[in-house]
């Protein structure tokens, strides 16, 4: 079984749910405390053994490229002020030279289309897909948990979580088969079903390990729910040829493409910080008293 070395980060979406913040700034650059969402996702991928990173960008996303580069003038100032801690942190963000590639999705035609835009950069090997706006707070990074599971069962693996019945129309929903520990067989997949038509409440979230055949399927994929080319539809088509599992990850997922989810993630991450956690906790306690 080939190891998972490559990760695709689709960052071409418009982020309309987060306007006006995302008018001129990529949604993936929204910070949780002081770190952009995309950096959390890249760190998670590297912790899972990913060596090659592919960003599928779009118009207005150049801030992401700048973030994963050295910043000479800024570094000079930090160095002259002897701010060595943050300087070292900044120098680690880009990773090894040449380990990040960029391609562009000219039109936001959907997640499946964004992933397909990376087809020439994904060699004929399994690859991960991470959606940075799904931020997962866990002891073991979510993608690492999935890679460990992948080494047992292979095939396609998608991260899943249970969602309220009334939210099934926001997700790809699984028709589940047998479950063993954290892995559940996937018998079918439906994109954004109405609550009354959903085969379960088990929803696919933004972490995937996929076989390259999914890219071949995407080459012929028609648009689906919402007029977009859906990744879920391509994974559903691959079910007959590739064993596919849902993975119930350990951890808490925050939908940071949604304003409430983003605020909650900020609180959860801030409370654990040594530098600001106590102040934030005190403030929340004060709010509860009033
Ligand atoms: P979303 O479904 O959250 O869509 O995309 P969006 O356009 O970014 O945001 P809203 O719904 O308008 O607020 C999930 C992930 O897929 C990427 C997004 O950048 C995000 O990381 N995506 C989505 C693309 O790269 N291209 C697309 O055409 C659509």
C-alpha cells in the first residue's frame, strides 16, 4: 500500500457566509486566536506525515501564498528587536523549500472541481484533502488518526461526525454499513439530502484520504447539489470499485466557515492558551454573573 504523502487544500471558495470579512481576505486566513485557519490545517497535515502540499487557490487568495513564504523585512525587524521566539515560529511556516505547489481554480465551480484542478500535481498515488474551515481540536491530529486507520483498511476514507437531523441538508450524508471501532463501512453517500430523506445523521466533514481513481471520475463529473461539482458525488461513484469507510475521529470539530462556529473555536482555543486563557476564563465567568 502506497503511503499518503500528498495533501490537497482547496482554498478557492468565495466564503460568502463570512462576508464582509471575506470581501478582500481569504476565508482560510481568518485567525483562531493568532493563527490562520490554513496554518492549523497545514500543521495537521505535516504531523500526519504529509510531505507535499498543493493549494488550489483562486482570485484574491494571494495572502495565502505570502503567508507560506519568508517575510524578509519583517524578519529583519524582529531580529533587530531580538524577538527570537516569534522569528523562529515564522521561519517554520513555509516548510522545506519546494514542498508547496499552487494551482488555480479559475471559477469556484465546487469542491469536486477544486480537487480535480490538482490532478496534474497529484501523481498516481493516494492523497489527502483538507478543508481548512473545518478545524478539529484533538489530542492526536485528525489526519494522523485517519492515516493510521488507512494503513489498516486502505481504500477511500472520509472523516464523519453525527449532526442534528435538521442539518443533513448542509453535508454529504452516509448510508452506513457495519461499524468496527471508529470505522464504519459506507454503502452509499448523498449530498445535502433533506432531513426527511437522509439515510442517517452521519455527515462527511472536511478530511479525506482518496485514491487517484476519484480524480478520473471527477473528469466526467456533472454538477450536482447547488449546481456545484461535488466531491461527495465522485466518492459515491467510486463505491463500487474502492472500499470506502467513514472514520469517527476523536476530537471536536468547529465549522469555522460559519460565524458562530468561528467564535466558538476562538473561545475553545483561547481558553487553553497559557498567555490569555486565564483572562478569557475570567471574562466568561463575569458574563455568566451578569
Ligand atoms: P464551502 O462549502 O465552505 O464554500 O467550501 P465557500 O465558497 O468557501 O464558502 P461559503 O459557503 O460561500 O461561505 C469548503 C471548502 O472548499 C473550498 C473552499 O475554499 C473551502 O475551503 N472550495 C469550495 C473551493 O476551493 N472551490 C469551490 O468551488 C468551492
